[in-house]
């Protein structure tokens, strides 16, 4: 189970791994949070297929490394192909295909990193690698579908970008890269495609929605969480306003969400009233933070 401790996308900017997004984009340079379903606009969970056995011993032969097989490019393990530097131009199908290609390229890098670990792992370690990879891949599509369900054609693009964010966040995790703090754009739009998502290393997604002001000059923020492969456990203390050194922990509105487990592929919302913003000596120049330890994503 993923705990909200010290989860973004975009995302470093190869991946808007975040927006690791939001929503977001790329490997080493983009490492920062979305998905694809070809022309349908919905994302499949993907499957895995046996790759080359990494060692000539009975254990390796019995359980070879299993590579990622894309739901949008089935029939072979993920492979690297030429892709544009960005995916903002062209028709809906062209943009979706661009994100799919970039996602497959990142997934090929994930396979490279994981197969190297697998080759030197114990039998128990190999079993854990295969189990974790399978669970992450199976949850990726449903997570992105849950995040983008307005019913419009834009959902297909957002889901495709989400798959990329998910893969970028996964790559950062398995490659042992220290992610940067993601700077995301706050919004008061109810359109899910306008939200800036942070993708956690475990594949959960978090977005901020500024819903209204309060009578104290503060603001009520709705936090939106989609559970990754292992779910996500809510800890309201990890969601606060910060304009260093000033902080406002806020007051939970309604039912206390503490320790609520968000299941994989399911969306959950809770609200916090940040009523002390008027006391910010810096004039409310900070942002709303998700910090499972040190801050990893800031919306402002």
C-alpha cells in the first residue's frame, strides 16, 4: 500500500512527470505526470510478455524477465522509436500517437533498468520485480481513465499524456533518480483537463482545485487523488499552504479523510480551508503543497 509519505509531472520535464502533472512529459530532461487508447481515447492497462532469459540457470529459465507490452502497440516488448520533441501540434490522433510513441520510449528505458536489476536479484527479488511491474502496468490505464472522464475528445489527448506522466514517474523511481520539486499551476476550473496533476513514484495522481474563498480572506481547496497500483493513504497534514517560512496547515472540511485508503484507479476528493492566508507576511505569494516529507509538488 502506498503511504502518503516522503508520492508528481510533470513530472521532470521529460515527463511532465506530473503535471513527476500533472500532466506531463520526458525522461532525463522532462522527468516530471497521462495515457492513451489510440483513437478511442481510453487507456488500457497493458500486458507483459516474456523477454530474453537473463541468466543460464534453472531459476532464470523458470521465471524470465517480463517486458512491458503496450496496449496501443501490442505484439512485442516496448521499443524505442523516433518521436517529436513535443506533442502539441496536429490532429487529435496525431497528438495521441505522439504521446504513445514517447510513452513506449520511456517504457523501453524502464525495461532496461528493471532487467538489469532482475539479472542480479535473488529468486525472491525477481518475483517482487515481476509482481510490482505487473501491478503498475495493470493500474496505469485505469488511473488515467479515472483522471480524465469529461466525455469530450480532449480526454483522449489528456489520457495519452497521462500515460507518459505515469511512465516518467515510474522510470524516475526504478532508475533511482532523485525527483525535483514540481511547480504546478493552480486552477479554479472544474474541467478535469484543466487540472495540473502530480504523479507519485508509485503511480498515484494528485491535483489541486481552488474552489472558493472564505470569510477570513483565506481559501478552500479541494484535493483530488487517484490511487495508483498500491492505493494511496490520505494524510491531510501533508497538504498545506507554504510561503516560507509562513505555513497554514488549514482545517479539514467535512468528514476527516485521515488514513482513508484510495483504491487503485479510484478517485477521491477532500477539502481543506486555509483560513490564515491573510496572515502571510509575504502577501500570499506561496503555494499549496503536497509534502510526504519534503515538498515534492507546489501549486501556485
